[in-house]
C-alpha cells in the first residue's frame, strides 16, 4: 500500500485530490457510460498547487461492434476567454479505440459569454486505407496515419480496457487535436498499486504549557481515505509531453496528468 506522494505523477496533484471520493458503483468500460473531468493547470506564478481551468465530459454509447464518443470541453484561456469544443467520434472497440470518422466543432467566447468573431470552426474526417481525409468547408486535406492510429480523446476510452499487467507496447500514430499526425507513439503498462485516496486535510490545535503561560499551536494533517487499486499507463511519443493515465480496478479512468495539466474525475458531479 502506498500514498499519492509515492507515485509520479500523482505526487503533483495531491493537493487537488484532498477529499476525492473514489467511485464505488459498478462500471463496465465496454458498455455505455458518462464521466466528467475537471481540468487543472498545475503551474502557478505564486508557486501554488494550480487551479481548475476547465471541464471535460466524455460520453460513450455502444453502437454495433464499436462505440460513439461524445466529447464536450470548456477551457479558460488568457484574456478570460473560454474555448469550447464538441466532438463526436465513431470508434472501434479495439486497444486504441480507433476512430473511423468524426465531427469537430469549436468556438471561443468572451468574458460576457458572447462569441468572439471568426472563432467558429467545423471539421469532419473519415479514415480509410491508412489515411484520413479532413474536410473543412470546401477544403479537404489528406494525411497518412497507417493502420494503427488514434486521437487524444479516444485514449480516455481505450485505457479502461488495457491489460492490468505488462504487455508489448501498443505502437501508433497520434492524430493530435484530431488533425495533426504525430508518428512513433506508444501506449504501455507502467505499474499497479494500492493507493490511499480520499484523505482530507484537518486542522489540529494543541495547547502547549510554557513557563509563563500557555500557547495554542495549529498544524494541518490528513485523515481518512481508503486504499484503491490503481493501474497506470504511459503514453509517450513525438510532439507531446509524456502522459500518464491512472485507471481503477473496474477500468474507470480517474486521473490523467500531462506535464503541467491534469484531468481529474469529478465524482461530486455524479460521474
């Protein structure tokens, strides 16, 4: 059994996991599900633990021998604008949740919730014979990806079905942001361990007797929590910072940390 501080990258999100409620309900990674994640920036000019800057909702619906993934994101940008993304991916139920076609729409809102001019974007794509054709209005672009490829959001689904032990790394081309091909990527097993989750910070006060009176000393400590079996997977490759996915024993993705950004399952939202 171990603590958050014992594991890279859990050590970098310890502050944000205080009071985290590990899910206990049944979960089928191959079935229909919906989960919401908070997006956290781990960098801070004041050397703090970072802050929440957005939300990601992932919905999976089984369709035939594959699945449809619906992605909705909101992310705070500089200048107090908010970037919104909606995507629908039709995926195979394989080790990479390989997308065969998808539709992507994005827009940026200002501080008053109004659309920033010229920020609407709509793209569609279809994969066939080792290549992806991306359509944007009247324009089309064809990119080569080979037979093994996937995209960032599809990995949120794929990791839940990976083996819970060491396996030969899965090699693929990443279509970053659904349209940027980045070759030579791998997805591999990192570790499994029982990790204490759900601890809370409590304020403790102690009265200390001195020669000429008493003083009250205050300190912060952690209490509670329970062990949860976690399985970690590494995503490495050209053009990205290393990503580590943390999945519970049921196959539910709880956390993903990539450099100075983290995605944490929002269990209080009912996900």
